[in-house]
C-alpha cells in the first residue's frame, strides 16, 4: 500500500513523497517555461549533429523555442569547465556529442557538481554499437559500460539515501558526501532523495530537543554538513497539517511553544559549529534548497576541473 506522507506546491512545482513498506519514492512534476528553453550544445566538432538531433526532438513539443549557445571543438577539461559555467549562468541544459570518454566523463561529473543537467547523445550510441559489434571503438577501452556505470551509480546513491535516512546507520556518516541536519519537517528526506537522484551520497540526521546528536558528526569534514532551519511559526503550521493527517495523535508535536523550543535547541547546536553551512528552508521548494546546497558544495571544491 502506498501512502502520501508529504507534498508541497510552490513556484509551479508539485512534489509528492510516497511511502511504501520498504521504499520511498519521490515524484517531481516540474512546469518549465513554455516560451524558451536555453540549451548549451557541447561538441568536439561543429555541434551540427547535436543541433539537428535537438531540432528533431523538439518537433514533438509545441510552443517551445530554444536559445542555443554553442561550445565547439571541446577537447580539454578547461573547455568543459567553461561550458558548464556558461550553462549554469544561463540556467540551461547541456546537450553534448563528445566522443572522447575522458572529456565526456569530465563534463558529466562537473555538470553534476554544478547542478547542471547534461544529455549525452553520443555515449549511449557508442555503447550500443560496441555491444552489437562485439568491439569497443579504438582507443576507447571500457566504453561499453559507460551508460551502465552512470545508471548503477544512481542506484547506489538512491539506496544509500534510503539506508541512511532519519539517523539510520549513523556510524557510517563518513561515507556520505552530504549530511543534512534538522528538526522534523524541514524536508530532510525529500532533499536526500532529490540529491541522491542527482548522484550524491546523502545521509540525514534528525535533531530532537533535549537529545544530543551523534558525537561522530564532529569527526566528519565540516564542508559535508548542511543544517536546515526554518521559522517556528511556519514549522508549527506544517506540523499541524501533519497532525491533522495523523488524527491529532502527536501530543504537543505541532504546538508553537514546543516547536519554538526545538528550533532554538537546533539553532544553538548549529551555531556551536560555525564551519557548518546553515540553509534556511522556509517557504522554499526542494529544488531551490538543493541548488543552494550544491552551490555551496561547488565553492568548497578546491579543484573544479575533474
């Protein structure tokens, strides 16, 4: 049986979190700008192939216009960095036809770190041709598994999020790339799943008034930890909605005074660790909060070129 345990509607985005006995599923319905789709085409050649493929695909969508930015002759990691930066600044997706595996992998990884969507037109085709021909392209060892590697990596990050949700396996926090802290109803679980879908290994820890958080949090590199905070008034309203759903059997969980004390307890704990990043989640959609986290994570990266 599936049960909707949370949802929000903000900025034309609907997010539902559905829970089954053993799994969590996050459904995202995102309404994009119907008038303009910014696209960065990245190619080690002229970009004509990617442009034609994009044009053919867009014939299936009415009323969509594109603003295309070309990055041609991309053959170095610096050029990859410039293309991803360009896409991020223009809020664009990347469509690429890079043949060289090393450069293609660098683009995919750097896009992930900067929360930029990348669409690979060449890698899957080369992988399938390699399978059919029982041979890899010359100077491209391991290309057959390129598509599968990304797919299985996403499975790994999703499973990690499920296994490290709500304080589970806190002794394995050192394996996480991002750790979310916050009191109940600060979107820790939806954020964990969203970031896991983006390819990050995420754990989250609940902060409960009067209960000391795990001591090993202090042993984790501080750049991994993100503290989620919100206004007591807003949080109390969210919890009351939850309380109504559960038949008002939650005690003082939603009362303003209780929430105010719990938020103060969490904020005091966060402030005792000034190297941790504090993210305000009040009235923000999941995607915006995730983008803030990834923006900070990107600035912390000493070597942006992968």
